[in-house]
C-alpha cells in the first residue's frame, strides 16, 4: 500500500485524478474508511459524462445511459468513430470495407469487453445466529454499526436487517465477527453496477489489418477510453471484474508501460496501456493512418495460444477461432454474440 488517508481525502484525490486525466499510480491503495464500491460509484458519477479531449466525437462523449448501452448500441456507436477516423460515409461503409479477420477481431473484442462488468456486484454481509443477541439478530457491514429491527429469512439462520438501533449503539460482537460467522448475499445489479467495459470505450483508432496471418501484431484493436476505465485499468484494486495484472514475461508491448489480462483463457484477453498520462508518446500501429497521441490509448487482443496468435479466422487445435471464443467465454457467462450486423443510418 502506498497511501492511507481519510475517506474524505481519498475521494477528493480520486475524483481529482479522474477529472485531471486519470494520472494515477498503479496499485494505489484505497483508504481504510472507503469501500471499493463507494469509491468506484463516486468515480463513475464524476466521469461518465466527461469527453475525451477536443478530438472526441459527439457520439463517443455522450453520457452513458443508466445501466449502460446494449452490445449492439455500443458496436454501432464505436463503428461510427472508426468510420470517421477512416473518412468513410457511415458505419455500414466501414463494416463493408473490413476483411473477415477485421470483423472477427471487432466482434470478439467488443464482446469480451461487453461481457466484463466494470464493478463487482453489490452484496450484503450477514452474521449467523448469535445467541448473545437473541434468536434472530444479524448485522449489515455497510457501516460501523450493528443494526436492530429485522425480519427473519426463511432459512431460519439469519436476518435481513434494516433499522438502526435506538440508541445508536455499536455492538462489538457484530463488528469483530470472524469470517466463519458471516456470509454474504449478492444483490441485484442496478445503476452503475450494470455498466460494462465497452460502455467506457470512447472511440476506435484502428481495427487490426486485413490479413490471413494468425499472428498477434496484425489482429489487435487500438482505442481510447474514458477516465473511469483508465483509472480502473491502472489500479488493480479497482480492475474490471475478471481482470488482473498480466503474467506475460515479455512485459507490455512497446511503447506502452503497463499490461493487464483476463483471469480466464484461452483465448485470453490482454490490454496494454500507459501507466501514467506522462508516459504517453506518439503511437502508430497497423491500421492507423496517422500517428496518435493519446494518454488513454489502449491496445487489446485475444491470445488463442501460448505464442499469442490472435486471429479469430484461424484454427487452434482443429477448432475455428470464433467457435473457440464463443464456447469458452459463454461458459463463463459472457454473451458470445458474434452475429452482429450494423444498423445502417
């Protein structure tokens, strides 16, 4: 841990970082007084409407609707940004210009990001029956107080607690309960907890190169993200659900200075980005007509094997890449929807 401050100072610093361009240190620690959910909700609220600089299109800087866009809506709006980058009339002209591997990369990578929640699900923590407080008393861990006023759950073991005690006493038996005496119940996702990684991608700069090669270098996507997603990628404690620090021994792809990967694979998702805004340099990669300078530039691909082949049109162990992607990621709860066709204006 690099930093430990009060909740007020932590939220002020985090919001300042987000609004100033997300120049946040890797592994920066949350304060002891703030939960991850509280901090991320503050960050999401502060940055959802932020445009990504003077080059951000009207579409890409549109405020994220409550709960995020659908997968198709996200794909439509991002194809619009790619068409604009290439000087094409609209998303349908852009789609028609793509080769099979380019369309496959677009479909698999956008699906991977759409299947990834930005934030953990909300949950409540309960205490098992505690005879010291009666037959059916439990405490919610969303504050330092043990609550009274309750209704028993049907399992007879625990209580759904909703009212503060009177007087507002603090019960050590709840606050210091060992993990073996507690259990959590996941709550339905609502609002910002429904947002996906893809909701926070603001524009695509390049979409692979048209190629029959299975190699990774020509089958990547380069895009810009908003402050919220960049903060979450740079700081592991707030990483998108299912992502971790990369175990790639070769390190980040040059000139990027940080890398993340999905816990699951293969195919395994891997990002490369700048760890700090000040690390940013001019970048020109396959498919980019001109160099790009963007501190929030992200490179993403899917690695189908240990040598990092990334073309979904290739076969891996006798299995078609798109089929391998769909079978694997659907089994992990992702949509696996590769049937998209753009809605033409």
